[in-house]
């Protein structure tokens, strides 16, 4: 087996058109965003790319799931250690004092008009090798300690100082590391990040360094996903004393954690020259999170229906052989992770199986991202007596699995525009999804006269009863199931074609790359890559 | 001395004069017992031998040299060794005690060998240096197992046999070298007694554990600090023994300085009550305050509560040092006011009066310095403690060299100034360590 390619340098004098900074996705992890990246790379062979993969701890990644194509001219990968290595020399006392003051000003200016300027002051100091700063200059020096105390008193007075300290240190160390990694991002004529967070921040920093334009796309809403994750962290105790927006009911320590992620989001939004999301409903949310409204546009995901033609045929043949008494096969495709709220689906299946014995759930997707959670889901299935009714199939090829499903269900807490729904539609499968992201729009249509035929059902988050009812409406009524599946197929063919959508991205890439004064031309023909 | 704290706190719980006296006595025994016993044993031998001591100077010089050599050579290693034992016990690995001790005993001859540069190779004094080192390792092991009284009893018995050995050697018409051999027998008995108290630990033995030796270079602050402290405490004595104009060379070829040695030896005894008193304070009030601070940090208290506990640590440190300062000042004042009477009783000549006074001042500063060092160690400010020790060594060497030229009247002045200056530096570091204590506790986690 050929070993994974971990580094690729652009030829001398050549600067890729587009720089991707990818966080925990392509080429190591399969899934929504990774699929999109792979799709974009393959759909635009005439554009050259530089890719910087930033992952979590190295041991979480077991081989690359995607091959690096020839139009990727530069590739580098880094894995977060949790804390960057300290420099060999110590920062001077004067530098440490200046840095502490800069961090204090940043913390003090959070949510204020000066926060971005304060952020870049800190960022410039962190990334300046000559200053020799390290994380401990903030946490293990008297100057830094005063900032920590000050921040505690400002955000978390009365809370556990231990929890606060470690939360603050963890976030600071991670952001610090991400900022340092931005220095390793290959030069590019423009940068595109498909999320805010560490990758967005690193892209913004790289674009600032290279004098390049920055394009930010949000498939999901990174900050919202982090809020869900932080809320689930057990070692940060909830006080239940606050009631502010996203952070309702959570402890001040968690709130600071979230505030820092929100800051990162705002840094990304304000650094971006153009911002895109998958559906218009996200405009308002992005604006509320700090994005300038005039830079936002919506570009949906798309797929190539031809890829699913065989699966469509197989499904049709299978369905033709079945009768109204066939119990039905429910499908799930996705990572088995907390954000997907798989337990709600399992509980829904318990209800379905009582009313329609023999019904099965075919659960396709890797469980290695959150192995404990995967085991929790399996245990729940056993406890509910669904050991035989639910198959945890693990990671499989979607094209080879979809035809087995009568209906596809997503019970996610957060989604963007899930590829899997479009793929299911391409195979004629109706879908049930929670009312998150653009799921309502793609399942029920956008409300216009041309696009108002339902291709499934929308349920509320965490409502197993509603999900079960929707499943029963589809697997118990073959005509309804076929009609909705056909609606989905029509929709994906008419509105979500990959070729048209990728054309929009290509135009944006060219427009932004051509504005780079340092690199007006890439200097390479796509054929030279790889 | 992990574990002693609890015993002492239990003793003084009643908060009566008697309970504090009992606690103080116990602290005296535990903290300075072996050291005092060694000095009392030498003094006892001197008294038994009678005369002005010059006849047996070679014996006393040999014992002093081997004491000094063993402390300088073994102190850095003992500190690293003790920390290794404490870590092993914390990790619930009791076998670490026996296995590390075996390794320590195997390297003891190698460590002691440099002493042969000043003591004749193969001499009883060299063997005495070796057995002193072995006893220090064994004592550290028993201390780690919290058998402090056992250590003390072993030392008492060992030194008693040493005294007896010297007397028997003399009564048999032996030379000073034979007296050293007689003394050595007692130290071997001490070693046997210490080892016999470790049957449980040695029963877990599976081999020798040399891993702790890596601590010598992995934790240079600890080893260098230990070396600096031991060498700093002894270097001026070597300077007088080798270079003082009034030094005397014994029949065994090693020098000593009677005008300096005896007053300094006696003045050093004045350190005993102060150190014991401080030790009691350290292991009760200060340890309590530290425990409260640690608990608050560990169990998620709010910063205001942490600050409160931190302030308590700060005030406890100030109280401990103030009380120690007063107590030691009283002893010093007593030694100075009644110098003549005391000197007459101890057989010290009028010529040594000036040295006696200087030595009392030096010991006053030294006691405070050693206690501040203990606080620095307690707060894990090892690097700062090492700097202070190295400062003592450098200043003591340098200033003693300067004052050696000034004549007998200035004997000990260099040591006194070095102790005072090192004390000032250690107080500076202590203030900083106390201020930064919560930060350091978080950083070291």
C-alpha cells in the first residue's frame, strides 16, 4: 500500500490560485465538508490549489481517505498537540509585560469595536519568532497571571478558579497553536476556508500575511457546533446563573470559552472579503455572529446525479419486488457523533419497531470520531431491545448502501446543507430531518411555485416521537414514499447540480485571486501539478 | 519528612504549654537529632579524653574531615534520592525504597572516593566518609517510611558505640588512627541498625533501581542546590584548615584550626533550638495553611477563597520567621552576654572570644537562612533555593579568602557576612515565591 503523502511543495516560482486551510476534514476524514472539498478539487482541474490540513492529535487519524489530485500543487499537514512547543529562548520581561497588556486589552475589548485590532496585535506578537513568546508567558509569569486573574474577575468571579484556569489555558493554547500553524500555510493567490474556527483564523492570518483575499464559506455554523460541544463538556461545571443568547443556562467559565470562539468567528468574518453560506436562512445568523451583511451570499451544495444512477436503478428493482407488508428499511448515513444526535433516532426506532415489527435501521457511518459516543449508541440500542433491528454498519461507500434504504433519517442538532440528503434524493429516497440548517428548504422546497413539492418530513430536534411518526408515514405508505422520493429526485436534478454550483465557486476564486497584487498570476499550468 | 506533620499537629492540638513543649521536643529530636547526636558524641569523646585536645587533634580532625566530605559529596545525591523516594511513595510503589537503597549503597563507594584526595586512600577516615554516606541513604529510606524515632534511636545507639569504640581503642593504647577505627565501628553498628529497621521494604526487593540517579542531571537545581548548601556550610572550614596562618598539621598530615574550630563548633549548637522551633512551626501552622491553599485550588474554590488561603500562607510565613528571628536573637544575645562564662565552662581560651562572638552572629543568620531554604523547598522553589546555596558558597569562599589575610581577629567574619547576604537573597526569593505561590502551584500541575 502506498504511504500517505504528507508534504508536497509547489514548484519554484509557482503560487497556487487557491489556498485551502482545512480543519479535521479533507484528506483524512470522510464526510460532508471533505466530500465538498474533494468535489471542488475534482470539478476545477484548471484551478491550482495549496492545501494545509490542520488536525487534532495525530493518533486520531488513520490514513488519508482521499487522494491528493494533480491540481494540488502544495500540501502540508499539521496536527495540534494541545500546546505549541516553547521557543528555545525566553521572552524578555519587557516583551512579556507588553504581551500581557495586549492580551488584557483583547479580553477587555471582547464584543467591542476594538476587539479585531486588539486581536491582531496579540496575533502578531504570538507569530513573531523574534519575541520568543510562549503560552506560559501568559500563565506562568507574574504579568500573565495578573491577566488571568483580571479575566477571571471580569468573566467568572465566584466560579471555580481551577475550572476557569484550565478552560482559559486550553483555549489560549489551542488558539496560539493555530496562529503559529498559520505561518506554515503555503502561499496562495487567495485563501478559502470552509469554516471559521482554527482553520478560518489561520486562513485569515495567512491572507493578511500574503496580502491575499480571503473567502469564507460556512457549511455548518462552526460556532454553534462548538457551543453544543462545550455545553456537553462535563469538567466545566454549569452554574445556571446566566441567561445570555447562545450561552443561556451555562456557566460563566463556559461562556468565556464560547466568547473566545465567537471572537474567532468575528475575526474570520471581518477578515473575509466574501462570505458564503449554503442557504439564505443562515444570513441572519451569520450577521448576528458578527458577519458584515453586505459580504454574504448563499451558494448551495450540489451533486452529480449520474453517479447515483446505478443505485437508483437497484432501489427501484428492489422496491418493485416488495409488498406493502414489507416492514421497511430506515437508513442513516453520517458520522456517529454527538452533533448527529443518534440516540434520538434509536429511540424513534424503538417506537417504529413496536408499531411495525421487523422494521430495521441501517446505520452507515464511522464511529471513530467519538468512540465513546459510538459505544453509548450501541448500548442504548441493546437496552431498548433493538440489537437485531439496528445494524451499525460502520464506514461504507454511500453509492453502495443507499439503494437498500426506503427512507433516510437525520436527527442532527446542527447541519448545513447535508450532501447525504441530496444523494438520497438522487436515489429516489424521501428524507426525514430535524429542522436544522437548510434541511427544511431542501426537503419541503423553497416555497416558490416551482419548488413546493415535499420530499419528506421535518421534525423538531430531539423529538423521537415525531421522528417515529414521520418514519411510519413513509414506510407504512408505499405510495407516499414513492411520491416524495420522486419529488426529491426532481429537486436535486433541477436545483442542486454540481456543475453549475462549482462554476460559481470558480468565478469567485478567479475574481479574488486576480486581485492579489503580489501574485497576479499563478505561474503554473494545472497540468504541471502533482 | 512527609508524614511528620500529622504527628506534630496531633501533639500540639491541645494548644497548651505542655502540648507545645511536647511538640517542640519531638520536633527537636526529629529535625536536629542525628546532627546534634553526632556533635554531642564528639564533644563527649573530647571530654572523656581530657586535656586540651591537641594530643588527639588528629582524631577530631579526621572525624571532622569525614563529616564534611560526606556532607558535601552526598548532600546533592541525598536530595535527589529523597525526592525519588517521596515520588515512589506518592505513587504507591513501596518497593522503590529498597531497590533504590541497594543502588545507592552500590554507588556510595564511588561517591566517597573523591574524599580520598584529602583523606589517605584506604584510611579509616575514608571508610568513615563512606559509611556516613550509606547511613544518610538508609536514614532517608527510614524517614520516607516515617520511622523517625527508629532513625533517632539507631543514631543514639550508633554514636554510643562510636564513643565506646574510641575509649576502647585508647585504653588498648591505640593511636589516633585506631580511635578513628573505633569510631567507625559505631557507625557500622548504626548502619546495621538502620538496615535492620527496613526488613519490610527489603522483602519487596527485586533488584537495584538506579533510575533515580538520572535526577542528578534532570533536576540540576536540586543537585546543585544541595551541593552548594553543603559546600557553602563547610568551605570556610576547609579554608581555615588548609590556609589559616595559625593552623596546625596533625600527625596524620591533615590540618585544623583550633582558634576557629572550637568556637564555631560550640556556636553551631546554638542553632538547635531555633531550628527545632521553626520545624515545629513549619510542620504545623505553615503546613496547615499550605494544605488549605492546596485544597482550595484542587477542589475548585473561587479566586476570592484561594486569595484568602494564600494570604494565610503569607501571614504564617511571616509569623514563623518573626518568631524564629526573636527566638534565635534571644539565644544569640544570651551567647554574647554570657560569652565569658560559657567559654570558660567549655574550655575556650580568651583568644577565641572574638571568633566566638562572630560565630554566634553567623549562626544567627545561618539558622534563618536554612529555615528560609526549607520554606523555599516546601514551596517547590528549588531553583531559587539553589541560587541561594550557590551564593552562600561563593560568598563564603570569597569573603573567607579576603578575611583570612586579616588575621585571627577576623576569623569567621567572612562566613558571617556570607550568611547574612545569602539570607537577604533567600528572603527576596521567599517573598517572590510566596507572592507567586498559587501561580506556581498551577504551573507545576
